[in-house]
């Protein structure tokens, strides 16, 4: 009787272990798929922002700091930046860094 109880308990533990392992694998695969989807969305938003900024440069001579400030505060571009977790103050600092000759355009 003792042998049957111990063997049954051991078999139950192995079964539970297999189920838990399978559940963890499925959860890991789901998490990975979610990460890939989020990364894909971020790439699309970035590509859209690049297009937006190129569209703003109608003269072909670069984007002025005034146009840049106006653009990053527009609802469309600000929404995209917010989705990426980018602060507008960070972008203004980036503009100043990129504008290495202090011309006011990039």
C-alpha cells in the first residue's frame, strides 16, 4: 500500500511538472510574439515620422528649428512621439546636437 501511495504521488508530481513546463513554454512564446509585434509597430511609427519630417522640408534646404518645434507639437507627430515614449524636450536637445554648425536648420 505504501509503495502504491508513494508511486502515485510521484507520478502526480511528474505530471504537474510537465504541465507547468508546457505552460511556461507557451507563455514564453506568447511573450516573444508580443515583443515582435510591438517592435514592428515601433518601426512603422518611426518610418511614418521620417516621412512626416521629410514632407515638412518643402524647400529641400533642411528643417528650421521653428518648423521642427511646430511639428513636434502638432497633434499627429506628438501622438506618434508619445507612442514611442519620446519627450519633446529630448528632441529639442537632439536638434541642437545635430545642428553642429548652429545654422538653425538640419
